[in-house]
């Protein structure tokens, strides 16, 4: 499979099932997702921020996301980055930031249309999307519509209007987090011309979402939150005398990291692990 290529990544949105995109929060989780055979992995701003003890949003994830992307770009995955609103109000600055990520191996980004928990004028993200596509045409721009996430203008018609504006600006996909009603999802998929991306919907599998017209499903921060719960549960199991959960062995986990470090050291133009 060809990685770091827009057309190869775009093709994953038109398979027999929706593309399932797990979202990593650190190198270890990205390595594990790649080892499990997922062809594409995204980052999660919530997980990246939470790992550093910061709340989500507010552009706090910028430097940590850049560092994570640079660290895991050698994996055999299509790598996408959650860049919140682009970390700037200036379209040119957002475009330059995304172009730099593309140079590091990113093939896609999520750009959201909200700030401080509220929707912004769609002209603002539209300008950013257009600038990104001019500066980095090989990047898949997944335009995020936060209407259902923040319960603001959360109607099919309003979301479709925003989606059309972003499509006209050059977006490659539309991400509508927070929508869970099957009939609403089906109407959105029928109305939006670009591949529709939703978060995991409890009770709806990939086949169900395929029937509704969904082309991509993101796990968002779910794996991070499950991992934290599992970590606490394992400690509680020891404390409470319950059976200890089964986990990937230390030896296997260590071998994955050794192989990853060797691969990173061998990548052209990257400093060795000793120099980092």
C-alpha cells in the first residue's frame, strides 16, 4: 500500500465499509494501532492535551501534535492530524502550518468550524480551507462541522449549508461529530456530496453506518478514555484481589518499540534516537 499519498488515502473512503480511523494520543498508541493493521491513524487533540494534563481546545495541542506527528510519521500508515481550528485566525498561517505537517508526512487534517465552544462564521473556516488547499493540495482536508457537537444550528439544513461552503472552498470530506440519530445521519449523507465522517455511534456498527451513507468513522478520544479506565481497573484488580486483566506482554511491547526506533533511525533526514 502507498502511504503519504492523497489519492491512496482518498480511496480508503470508498471501500466496502466506512474507513475506521483510530485516534492516537502518543507514539505508543499509534504504534499499537499500526501493529493491529489499521491503514490510517489520526491524532486526537483531547488525548494529546489530556496526556499533558491540559483541557482540550484553546490551541493547547499545537506543539504536542507537531512533536507527535514527527515522531510517528515513519509508521506504515496514512497519518492525519487533528489541528483544532488550525491554531490561528489567519488563513495564511494555517496554510503554512498544514504545509509543514505535510512535509513531515501528514496526508490529512481535521479543521473545525468553532472557537471557544461556539460556531464561527463559515466564511472563516472556508478561507482557511482554501488557503490550505492552495499551499498543500496533496492534503486531505476533513472539514469539521460542530453544529451537533455544540447543539447550535443543529439541523440537517444548517449543517448542509456549512458543508457546501466548505466543499466549495476545496474540502475533501465533512466531519460531523455528535450526530447519532440514524435518520439524521442518513439525511446528512444524502445531502452532503463529500464523504461523511462521524464519530463512533453506540449501537451502530460499520455495516450499519455504511447503509446510512457514512464513509469514515473516527474513534476520537474514545481509545484514550478507555485506556485510562483500563489502567485504573488493572490497579484496582490487584488492590481488590480480582483477576488481573490480560495484556500484551512486556517482551512483545518492547520489541515493537525497538523495531519502531530502528525504523525511525533509518529514515532519511531524521536524527538518530541518540541525537534526539
